[in-house]
C-alpha cells in the first residue's frame, strides 16, 4: 500500500458572543427548550432585517489575525441560497467572493519529542450564520421531522485549510492546535458535543506507482463530531479510496466531488444522496447588509490586544523554564488556564522548572485521580506557590512538601486551605529543616556513639553502612535535610 | 446573453426556484420571460468597462449593533404562524434528502 | 365643514380646537369605507375596533391636556405589506392569507408613537409586484375617478383610499414607482423618500435595495407631516441612514426662491401620451410664473432603467421570497409526495402568476452562467444611471416629469403583455435605482377626466426642498381640492 493521504479541513467554529450574528437573541446552548431563543430576524419572518453583531466581527478578525491571515480592507456579505427546513430565510448569509480574511497558516507540532513543526496553509476564514437543528424520526415510521431554531443565526467562523495535511494524525494535530488557539484567544469554547466546533474533511489519496503519482477522486466527509472520529474517518476513507481505485481505476476529476457521511458505530464512511441541481447556490451580495471597510488602526488595535499564542508560549516555556519540548507541550496543550496556573506558581516560588514539574506531575495526577478541572482544583497557585517556595528556600524538604500538598488536598474542609495552614502543618509535624548545624552535630555524634559496629564496618570499607546511620539521624531530626545530614555524617566519620 | 427560453430551461429554473408549475404556465413563462430577456439584452449596448457595480442605493459601510441580549419571542409567538407544529417544534415531512 | 375630504391640517386644528373628536372623525371615515369600499375595494382589513379604541384613547388624553403626538387622532391607512402586530398582514398573497405578525414594523411604531389611528390595511399588488393592484390574490382595487380603470400600483389600495376620502393619510411602499404612479393615477400626493430615510424594518421585502416606505395624503402638507413622523434612523435596519430629520411640516409652506426646475430631454420619448406631455408643459409654465428657472438636462441612460430594474428587482425578489416555503409560516399545500414536493407545491399554489414570473426571472438572472451577463451588468448600468442624476442635480434643484407616460389603464389591459406594463415605469424607476426622493402631485386631468400626476425628483436627502417645491405648485393650482365623485 504505497499512497499518501491528502487532506484539507473545513472547520466551523461558533464564536463566543452573547447574541446571534444578526439579532439580539441569546446564543446559549439550550437544546432542551426548543424555539425559545428566536425573534422575527432569526425566524426569517417577513419584513425582518439583519444587523451585524460587532463583537462577532471583532472575534472573527482576531482569530483570522492569529492564524496569520491577510485581512481584507473591504468585505461584504452574500446570500447563499438553498432550501432546507433549518434555514428559515431560504438562504444563509455568508461570504462568497470577498471574505474578510484569506491566505494564512497555522503551525502544528508533528513530533512532540523533537518539537518538529509544519505550517498548514489556510485558504480563507469567513463569517456566516448557523442554521437551526432538524431532528429526524429514527423509528422508520415516517413521522415528521422537528425543527428547532434556537441555534439559527449563531455566528460561525468557517476556516478552510489548504490540502496540506498528509495523515489522519496530522489532521487531528491541526484540529487540536486550532482548538487550543481558539480557546486561548477566548473566541470559542470549541465544545464539540454542543456543536461549537464542527469539521468536514476533503480527502483523496496520491498513489505512487512506477514513479508516477495517481490521484483518486475527491471526497468530502461530513458530520465529524469528534477529533477521534476525524482521525478514524480519514483512515478508513483513505484505505477505501485506495481499494476503490484498485477496482475501478477512477482518478481525480473523472467524477464530481462526492459527499460521504461518517458512521461512527460501524466506523465506515457512507455515500450521501445529493441532488445535482442543488449546487447552484446563486450567491449574490445581501442588499440588507452593508459592507465593512477595515482601517489600519483597527487592525493594529487587534494585534496590540492579542494574547500570547500557544506556539509562542511553548517556545518561551522551553527557554524560560528549561523544559523539554515534550514537557512544554504537555503544559500548553492543557489549555490557557493550566498554563497560567503553572506560570502563577512559578512566579510565587521563584523556580519555573520546579513549578512545571509539580504541576505536570502532582497536580495533573491528582486532577485525573480526583476528576477535577484545573479551575476547580482545591490548591490554587497562591497556596501551591508558597509550598514550593518553602521547598526552594530549603525550609522544608521536597518530601515534606508532598506531604503538605496531600494533607491539604485531603482536608475535610477545603476552605481551610491557605498559606497559614501550610505553616501550621510544618509546625505541628516538625517539618522545618533544622538549619542549626550545632544541634544536628550533637545528634550525629550521639548516633555514631550508639552504633559502634556500623562505624567500624564503614571504616572497614563497607560503604553501605552509612545508610542506616543517616536513617537513624533523620529519625531523630525530623525536619533535617538528608543531604546536609549525609554531608555532616561523612565529615564526622572522616575525623 | 440573447438566450431564448425553451420549456426545458423554464423547468430547470422552476426546480431551482422550488416552484411547481403547470404545463400551461411553463409555456406561458417561456414566451413572456423570453420577451423580457430579449428586452434586457439592450443593456449590452452600454459600455460598463471599469464601472463598479452598485449594490446599494445609498452606500453606507460598517453598520454594527452591540452584542447585547434583547428579549426573544415566547415560543407560542414564534410558532403562532406555523402551518404544522406540536407546540414545541416546527414540523415538516420527514427529510429524506441531505443538504 | 365636511370631515371627508378635509386635509390633515384642517382635521388636526379642528381636533385641537375641540370642535371634533377623534372618535367622531374615525367613525366618519369608517362609515365612508362602509359606504364606498364595496365599489373601490381599497381595503383588505378594516381595523374598526382597534381604530376606535385608539381614537378614544387620544380623545381622552387630549381632553386631559396631556401631551399628544404629531398625528394625534388622525386615521392612517396602511399598505398590507407593513407588519402590524396582531393584525393580519397578507401582502395580498394567498401565501400569507392568514399571517399575523408578532411584531410591528418600525413605521407602525412611529405611527403609534405619534398617536395616529390605524384605520385598516390596504390592497396592493401581490408582494408589491405590479403596477395596477390587479395581481392581488383577493380583490381588484378600482380607480375612484373611473371604476373601470386601475388605481395604479402596487400601492393602489392606499392611493385609492385617500382619493376616495376613506382616509386622509396612507402609507405605501415604492420599489419602482409604487407610490408615485398610483398617486398620479388617483390625483393624490405620494412621496418616496430617499433610500435609507425611512427604516424598512417590518416592511415585507420585494427588492431590498430599491424598497422605500412613503406617505400618501390629499395635500402636500399632509404628506410632509406623515413623512416627518416615519422618517429617521432605526438601528434594526442596516441601510437606515443616521442623519437628523428636518421638521418638514414646519417649512413646507415656505416657497423656494430661485428654484431651478429641470426637465430631461430623454423623457420626451415616443410613447408619451400627448395629453400627459401637455400637462407637464403646463406645469412648467406654472413654475415659471412662480419665478423658477426651467433648465433642460440630460440623463443619457434613461432608456436602460427599465431593463436594469427588471433584472435587479426580480433577482432580489427571488431571494427575498425564498422564505415562503410552507415550513415556518405561510401557506402549506395539503397534498405532496415528500418534503421537496411540499416546498414546490406550496409555493406553486401560494404565489400568483406575476410573483412567480418575477421569481423565475430573478432565479434565472442569478443562476450559474448568467450572473455576470444579467445581474452584474445591471448593477453596473445602475451606477451609470446614478451618475447621470448626480450630474443633473449639480445644475437643478428638482427634476420634473410626468409620473407615468399614460393615464391609468383599464382593468385587464396589461394581463397579456407584462413587458408593456413594465415599460410604463420609465419615469419612476430611476429614483429607486439611484435612491433619490420623489413626489407625485396632482397636475390635472385628461379630456376623459383621468388624473395626471406631476413627478418631482431631488438629490438624496433633499426631501425638504422637494416638499416645498411641490407645495408651491399645489398652492398655485386648483387640483388639490378636487375630489373623485363616487
């Protein structure tokens, strides 16, 4: 099987606005109360008119800027005309020949260990309105379909990539990076279950045969509602196309683009019925909406108010905290709140590397075990930072730090978790590292005196004998730093 | 341009426009629309090279509204003109064709 | 002094002086409708109960010396293309025969705020597509001056209602002349404001980039007052212009010194009825006698206006009317084989033939392979037409022409030849394509007693100038006081 999979993705993202793109109805996800977030505009009632939501436009420009798109100085809205019960006006307001942005790219990491990157080209990003939701009768009895227009008119950003993706894995990486970016920018919650992020994949394969490259006909896969399904559907589809080609030898251009749906239960793609004449969308400029002209100052303001992108943050973490590619990716890919958490802890304790280690190991482990989110984690940076600060300042040992961390996590009353509580535990359990070397020296002298045999063994060349001596000294001096104990002990033995 | 409209073309346009037409209407439209199209062909006489299309009668730009929630209609009002409803949804015959 | 036939100004001063109540006045008009509308058929819905209630409410507040609006207690008839909350709005179409809007159009809100009395909804060409009010799915409106003839259209019901003394004021809409042409045919005043002057929110769209709402009245002052009430910015219409509205009713009686009245040489074409032409020439003499200067200008692309209009308007209409599919509102067929068939059958049954013809034309003009040749070409010529006007208005204040090349047609005259009907729009269409304000004022009658209207156009947002120029003419002539003998 010698072929390369060629993939381009069309991603629809719901923008995080309070209201719909052309009217003041709420965009709240509300499937249990159908048809309560509608008005004359989004119902498409006779006489109603659309007015563009400024915030939706701003979020769209922000996103397009973040994916390195050229922002058009003049953009307009067009009507895309087709009939479907979830489309109340008989047309969707979208952008056709003059989208507000075009020609960008998104860099994805294709190897987490080495940090190897690849730029995926973006053809365009444009704004449009979402349709409502149809629910079909699945009983086979031919009952009516139900139409809910709560979602109709939700602002959507459609991001169309070049066919630069070369595997199902890359497609998934692209989506993950895009989702991460969108959530960093706070332009979308990207909740796939709620349909805030939807994906269609254009797939074909290039078969390598006798030094020749043979392209198979293009297929668009619809209804991909999770990243996992995107991956599975593309894998299946690439293989199916290869097998199909072996059977019929059809190549790219021989047939029209086919639309297939992904059946997650059977893990196959299935051809969808389409009407040939349905493809004449008769786009034309919407006379009810006026164009937008974009000034340089507006764009500069967008750029100036931009947050740090995930990719830039990964690079900075690697440099600033001396992290590996992998560790940096683990932190950044958890999302902006997680990364902010790490940085906050680092700032308080003064040791970025330490903060990264703790959060990615201890915090993440406990989050998973206890099924907590980072926002809901009981030990927030102000407290965790103070624990680590004490470790860092050699006031307590790392081991003691972990004990305090778990102790706090297991508190019966989570509201008692505080910096004061840390010091209380240190006090109660005597976890303070004893800095007074005189006191430690006395303990060590005592231990040596009580363990003449061990001392003799050590002096006779049995190196391991020192272990039990350190153990005993530590037992008597609870807060002592093991390294200091060892150092002092060896010094005494050498005397 | 200068296309004449035959019955076949009228039928195709009618499918696109989702209009069920009788045979008599199809014949009638072929003639009358054909005449109108012949008439509008006079626009070919006009040199429009370099002319920017005029979509709007008054050419405004950058009209926005604030992202503030306004009251929606109660469900009963949203559904009050629906030809078929169960009181919660608009109802349509089972959808067989995909978009 | 009679209520019926009085001007809005007369009625308002009698109300203000307490000589008349709004209930008395409204009752008089409701009675007039009951007596005359069987023959004229101007109304689709008479809003009797609500109108009397509104009238009583205004009377009560007026008696209590509470502040009242500019049109307090004055009946206004509403073209049935404007959404009225809780009151059937049909667009004279079977498609919307039972449609009850859950909201008011912006202009209706303005009328309510001005304390007007909404007396009823008037007949029109179906979805405003037509020039005769014959394409209504429900009834044919007759011209009060000659019941065998049409009142023009598409706002024929509103024009006829005012002409027949069934309402002192009415609202119409004008996409290609649908206010000015019936105003001329019915010998009343009708004005189409500048595009963007009046919010289209709640006006059921025909050709969105051409549609504009405007007043009908039995004198220019009434039109000025109604225009003042409905004009102004509305954030719900993106094409609504945010500019202050002059108090037209305050300035309308001031004559314009040094007025420059233009005539376009391209308007004197074959097909212009000699009696209509003579009426225009007489009107120009009137202006001359009032001290105005008459100037000839050129609008070189005039002859292309109709072709441009009959590509742009149907293209927009084909899209605007896509929403009538029997799913969310409107007519749904009883019999169909599947969902697609339900769409096509519902639309086939719900729309009349003129509407279907324009949907077909527009669908064709926008379809793959024809867009550039038809729709886009029309948009380019549209700009050339606008540029012609811009140039002309550098030299003149108002442009005078007939409202229509011929007097009102006989009922049924154009049914076999829609193109002939379309060509009658030659003088009115330009204002819609260019977005200009225009007014039609009564200018006399043919020998057969048929009304002829004088149309004046002005540069964008020059409504004040337009109304003052029209009022000068009205005061200098005897046509305003003439009433159709029913």
